[in-house]
C-alpha cells in the first residue's frame, strides 16, 4: 500500500515535471516587442512597390498593377494537427486572402523549396488562380500538379541563373542551400517524384532543392533568401537594395557557421536594408499577430541579435515586418525608407 502510494506520487511528479518542461518549450522564445525599435510602420499610401508579409517566407510584392508571390503558405495548421494528422489547405481562408489581397493580379508564385511551410497551399492557389504560374523545383511542381484543377501550362521549372519576366517583374532563381538539417527535417536533397496528393503527412513534403530569388523591378533589386543555408560564392555577383534573409535556427549553428552565413549573404550582397524572415511561429494562424518561434524550435531573440550586430557593423539597416502591412519599398531604399 505504502509502496503503491510512493509509485503513484512519483509518476505524478514525473508527469508534472514533463508537463512543465513541455509547456516551457512550447512558449515563444522571446517577445517581438523587445525589437520594437526595428519594426517598420505599415504604409498604405505609397504608390510604388508594396509588400505584404504572411510569415515564414511568404511575401507578396505588388506594384499596383501586378503582383508576384514568394512561396504559398497561408493555412498554417496547428502543431497538434501537423503531428497528429495529415495537412491540407484551408480553402475558405485562401478564398478570403485571394479577395482581400486581390491575388488574381498575381502573375507568378516563386517557391523557395518544397517543405510544407513554404508549399502547402500551392495546389489550391494554382487551381483558384488559373492565370498564375507556379515556378519552382520538380518537387514543388509535383505538389502543385496534384490538384485536378491545375493546368500543365501553369507549371514552370525554375532554372538557376535563368531570368523570367513576369509583367514588370524580372525574377532570377538562384540555386541555394537549405538550413542545416535537424532530426525532423532530415530530407535535404530528397525529391517528390510523383504528384503529391493532399492531405499529406508533413514529412511527405521533401525539400527537393532550394532556390533564392533575385527580383528586379523598376530599377530596384531585391533578393529573397528563405533558408539559413548557402552555396559558397553563389551570390558574389549579386547586389541588392533590399535583402530578405532567412534566420531560422541561426542561433543554433556554430559560431563559424553563423559568420560564414552572414559573410556569404549580408556582407556579399551589401543591401541597404536587411529584413529577417522565417522567425515566426508558423503553427499559429495568420489571424493573430506573428510571434517568435517556440523555444523547442529556435532561439529567435539570439538569432535577431546576431543579425543586428553584423548588419549595424556594416551600416545596414535592419527592418522587421509583421503580418499587418502593407509596407512600401521606396525606390531609393534610403535610411528612412520604411
Ligand atoms: Zn524547409
């Protein structure tokens, strides 16, 4: 009897400790308000190139006439959904976003790689936007072509260094590298070789190779780099006014890796402005303000500090975007731009 009580008490204590640890690890790794000084102010008045940020690396560029979208991830299923079941698009949410953001003006969706947090909504978007092209790796195109409403003519394979004209936007895919693998993300270079029917397990979205995208519009150059990975020397001839830079798990890499990454991106591309991306908790819906990735996934404040320190040493302005927007990217990208 006594032993039984001791066992029960021990189990309860262990459960309480594990529960407490779990709750701690699920909390955001820091508070966005601690970085208020770097937050951009939304600007709806601007007539030049506007941008909307939807978390991770889903970015909408809009010149008032036409749009291009980097990545297609709006549905953001919860952590529980991702771990316990298959993932798919939230069609009603997508229809709302298409209407609100006038996505029928989107000429192309350029996809950085095939993980679900970049590519989940591609099939549904491509079916709802029949005049929009999907551009990405073979794996990415296999996600999009799983929907019966998507036409073959909408799908186009990205070729590194080969520019594409999309209205006033000239976009060049550049072969890139993914963030170094983690135990749950250990599929780098693996491909999706047949149409991927949704719903699918998150682990079925194989990386399939990664791309950065250089966007040229009206004399402005913008580089979008979604992942915290690089091919040495790849950006040596690339200059951009604005660099969207993935910082997911930067703080988890060795100091040597952090230095090389920032050398190969920030110090090479020499932007006037760097905008960190892929720092938000993508298990939270877009109806809420973006918050930092949870502790189990990253230490975002530390990644931010590493980036800010390197950028400020090079007189590069760091600007943080939230999911409110839109933001205006003025032509000069001068110090008071955003
Ligand atoms: Zn990924």
